[in-house]
């Protein structure tokens, strides 16, 4: 059992919780050159020295300088196809090369560009689905995946579930499936009447119990963002 952290090219975290996730990572992967440069810039403030190196730098290397490419040549995983972004390439790289990993945190995946933020958050749902299709030997839900920033934690679910979040948390739900109905327990506002035909209908809710229960009308993809 081990924890992996994937660092993207968005806003590098300043708060202690996401930085502690980096500090405790067993496997550390940077998405291309911009993520590597951000990690190197903040490395000493996180670890106290400059000895921690990323286990891999994954991507098409379009943002990697020749100098860093030479220094980290043995850690580069160049994947030039453009069907997937660098975050997705890093995700599959970890699944294929580190079978002991049971938790993946995505950091610096949001901020700077709204289009990248929306795309990366949406990909969490695809990752949750892929674990039961592309990686059936791992089993759905076997790996815990989330996206952490200074402001929120996002994760995806694919069926009815119980979420141990704690009372008084802010929570928003998103789904690309407008045929999905979710009956909830433990939220301030019931979600059973929500039609997921846009981004906003199930946002800005709040937990009223320590455990939130979500009952899906059928298996589907749902993105959950909490504070």
C-alpha cells in the first residue's frame, strides 16, 4: 500500500495540507516541464532541503527546457500522443508501473486557466470509470483518487455511496448525465429533484450529518467537490 502524488501545471499549493501530501508521497510524478519547475521552486520549503526528486516526469515534454531534460533524462517518460493530456498520461503511468499504489492525489491541477481546471476536474470522473474497465484487476474503488487544492478536495463516484465527510462541510455535486436522479440524506437541501442539465443545479449545498448517503437511480458519473 502506498500513496502517489501527481503534480500538474496549475497553482502550486500554499496551504499545509496539500503540501503535506507531497511530503508524504511514496511516488511523486510531475506532469511535464512546468510542473517540474514548480516543484523544484518549492521543494526546499516543503522538504527542508533539495534532496527529494520526482520519481518520473511524464508528458510530451513540450514545456521542458533542454537543461532540465538533460538533468532528468533518466526520469523522463515521453509520451507524445495528443489524445490524452499530461495529467492522464501520468495517471496511467502510475497504474501501469506502481501496482502497490492505492491512493493518488492530484495537486496543482487547477487554477491559472479555467479551461484546464474544468477539463482536469471532469477527467476525475473518467478515471473513476476507467478503474473498472481498463484496470479490472484492481477493482472499482480499489484506488482512492482525489484532486486537492488550497480551497477544496474533489473526487468522483460511480454509484450509490456513503460519504464520511463530517457535519457542516460545503459540498457540490456535478454530473454529465441528465437522466440521473440522486436521493440524498445528510444534506441541507435534498437532491432528488435536481436535473443535471447544467453545472450549477446541485452546487452550494451543506452537510447536516457526519455521513452523507447518496442513492443513484442507476450507475453513472458524479463529481463531488467539498471544502
